[in-house]
């Protein structure tokens, strides 16, 4: 056992003399090679006199021979070199990361220096951190992308909450199972003389006089079957006169809710067309939105959708089939329509948008079906091209999972998908062989039934050249 503690000390072998008895000089050298990717022999003048590296992955290090170690690194790494060389005299010998200069790019390497007791030279053992650095950068890019999407979601949620609360007519949202009020706007609280927020969690029926509650229950049952059922006239608790209650169903996260409008005759209640406030928000929202009929002919589209498909105006799109723009004709829209009829909503469906100029853009689509005499289909289309550009490209541009391969259906011909599937399986087998043989490429080639030259060629093609192995 050889565990490093926070102080830099190590728990040594209990009986090293027995363990290392019989080790030859060659055995010691092989053991040293296993410690890192770089082995630098540095004389008392801090000049690199010899190097042991993997020639396939770190051949550039041979250029350092004859140079001062500090001259091979970036400016901010020079003090770290001095600290590494003085560690035996002034403090614990810890690993330190330095950045070497190579072809205009930084090569991060984690070093630890060993000084023999009977020699003035130092041996610096280094581990290449480029693979970890790439993962860190990818993680940072992903985190930044998620934070931007989260901020966009919060901004959109804030806009809709402000819109809901400032609508002039009373409106509330109730759970379809027990009619408990989930949210009510300011006008609704004012109508029943309730303090802001006091209605949430109460039953919708408590707002209605007891003699009219059965009428409300009957109306809810009728509108569940026929969305064209006319509003019901009732009296509210503690109020004189009648009001009209109209409800429409919608689903969210697989659960059904009622959007209830209360017309007291003093406010302009919404008709079957979208309220002008909602239309204004839909028109100005940054994500593309489009509403179609059952035949997928466009009824309403916002300017973001017109911009996405490179149309001159929204009016140019009215009556055009959405099949013209989404995925392959009659394939992606057909899948979306089937999912909507089965589940009423779809989230984050991956597809592409084909614009009028022949270009294409990867998108995610969320959709909902509104049940009316003739069903309507609403689609929110979000471009993911920026998100994909933010992330570093995968080496070889190969998919990394079965899920990613299935997402290619509808975007690429079957021949290309099969070829990429073959490449993915080949890469996975090579990675598994390298893990099984502890990154010994000669052994990996043997168990894969390949020659070394053929394995090296495939490693290079799949971008696996940075995997360190000893033949």
C-alpha cells in the first residue's frame, strides 16, 4: 500500500527490503517508466540532460534536451520549477502542475522531483494532463451552456408569471383531480375579496355558493368530453349577481389541469382566440413558436420561427405545411403527431429545421395538442446549434452512445448510420481491450486479432493516440 496523505508524506511498504529483493537495474528502470509519461534527468545546473518518454505521444519532449528546464515552460510556471527543485531542502516534495510550450499551445504536465541521496542530479517524473484538461474544458462549456439555458428559462418563467398576474380578467389554474387551486391571478383575488396568495390550495368549489357547486361539477364533466360546452352561470360565495365560469384543459408533466376564466361582466374575458397579451408574448419570445391545424398547416407563427426558416414575413408561412420545414417530410412531424395523440405533449424531441434557402439547423421541439372540435398542435422550436458549437467537437465526430446513434434516424441515410455504428463498436472494443490489458498495446492487438500496425492505425483514426501503453 502506498497512499499519499495531505501533508505529502507516504505510507511506505512495511518490508521494502524483502519486496524489492532481486530487482535488477532494468527492473527498477521499468518501474520508473510506469510512474509517468515524462522522465527528465536534470543536472545540478537545472539543464535537461536526458529524457525517457513514449515516442508516439510525447516525441516533442526530445527538443528539451540541453535546455534549462525552466526555459521549456510558460512564464507563470517558472516559479513552480524552482519550487520543485528546492523541495528537498525547504518543504515537502509535492506534485506541481506546469505548462510546457509546444507549437503555440500549452501542454499541462504534473511533475514530482526525486533527488538521489548520492548524486546532484534530479529525476523529474511527469504525467500528461491534456486529456484531463480537455474534460475540464468540456465540463466548463457544458456548465456555461446549462447556466445560459437556466437563465433563459427563469426569464421566460418570470415573463409568463407577470403576464398571468397582470391579466385584467379573473383567471385561475386548478388541479383536474381534486379541483384544488394551484395559482390565481390578482384580479381573481380581488373578485372574491381575498388576500394575495390566499386562494392557493383551496378548492375551486369553495368560491361558489353551495347551491351551485353541483352545476360546476357537472360543467367540468361535460367540458371534459366536449370542449365546446358553453360556460356555466353560478353565484360566488358572498357576492350578489351571477358570473360565468369557463374552463379549458391542459397537461403539464403528464398531469391534467384546468385553466378557469371567471367572467363577472366587468372585464373583457377572453374568447376562443388567444388574448392579445398572450399573443404579444408569443410574438416577442426568443424561441420559435408555430400553431398548426390537424393537417399540419400553419395557422400562427411568430417572428422567431420566420427568422429560423429564413422567411421574409410571418404571413408568407400561413397555410404552408409544417412538414416543409421540420425533419424529413411526413417522418418527424408524423412521429410528433402520433406522440401528441397518445400523450398530448412531447418534450425535447431532437430534429432539424430546413429553411427556405436549403440550409438546416439542429433543433429541439416541445409540442402540445389542444383538444377542440378540430385539434390544434402547438410547437415550440429551440435551436441547439449554439449549444453544440459551445462544446468541443468529439474526435472523429463519432457518436458516443446508442442513444446518439438512434437520434441520427431521420437526419442521415441508413448507410451512414450503419457505418458510424460500426466505427462506434470498433472503438468500444479497442478501448475495452486496452483496459483489459492495462493499456499494453501489444497484448491488446493480440486479443483483438490485429497486427500492431493495424491497431496503431485504428488508434490514430479513432483519436485514441493519447492512451499510454507499454509494449
